[in-house]
C-alpha cells in the first residue's frame, strides 16, 4: 500500500529550518522527490475514497488537488517564501470546489485529515444552517454513524452572536453559530510512513463520510 516516505518528512523539517530561496534551489531535487511521493499518495487516496464516496471520481487528478508550496507574502508580515507542509483539497473540482471536500495536511508532527465544508458562502451557509435547524436528528445520526458527536465539530470558525434569524435560546445555537462544518483527525508521522498509511486515512474518511453526505444533502449536491 502507498505511504508517505520518511524522506518527505525529512525534507519538510529541513525546509522549516532553512526557509529561503537559496536553500530551496540547492535542494530542489529533494523537493521534486517529496512532491512526487505526495502526488502518488494523493492519487492512491483518491482511488480509495472513490470506492465509497459517489462525490469522488477516480478521474480526479492529484495535481489539481495539491496546493502550491509557494507562499503569497504580499500582505503578510511573515516573508518566508515557502510553506513547510504539503496539502491537498480533494473534490470533483480539485482544491477549488465550493462545497464539501476532503482536506489532507502533511506536516511533521501536525498531520491531519479533515472533511466537510470550510467557510461556505452565504447561500450555502444559510442552507446548511436551515437543514440543521429543521432536521437536527439527521445530523446527530450522521455523526453517530461514524462514532462522532457534535462536540467533535471544529469550532475554529464560530460567531459570537446568533446568526440572523436564530435565537440564543435555540437548543442547537452552538452548532448554528459555526461558520465552517468540519470533522478532522490528527495522525502522527509514523501512521503515515507505515505501509498501511493510506488505510489509516481511509478508515477515518469512512467515519466522516455520513457527516459529509449530510452536508451534500443540505445543499442538494
């Protein structure tokens, strides 16, 4: 089975310690090897996701899913030129979908797989909140199918006050305040460099899938 090479994590560690263009150019061959490994890994992951998720196709190209390693420093105080991780958004529109998707983040000591909808626009956000408000038991059931609870939903993006049309007294207001609807699972490096690295991610993706499908149904996608 496909896995992340230890050399890929070694490259990212070295890049973090030497985040400048001169070092990167001198070590471009190591970068190309790491990128090739990640592309192969994402390709294998796409194939496995397509086995159980009808919103994922084996035709999806890993290159379309991968985010560039180059940072946009124009409006940032941090002028380091490179990201110190690899990441991919996996959907029928690669990393650019306006809808539910999988996200894989590969960074030494900070690896994770996430799925759901990150920062939907107003129309989709309203639709998801309405579905939660009207059909909260379906959300609970979708989460419970994978062994999750509402407490597992990411609270990274959350309003301080109730969204328009909802009351602080609503029994589900903490969920309705969310601006992103995401579940995620962290993985240590050893889990991904193991020969069953892909399977560790796939097992988590299967557990998240009922929740992801709830989001799709909220949007009639």
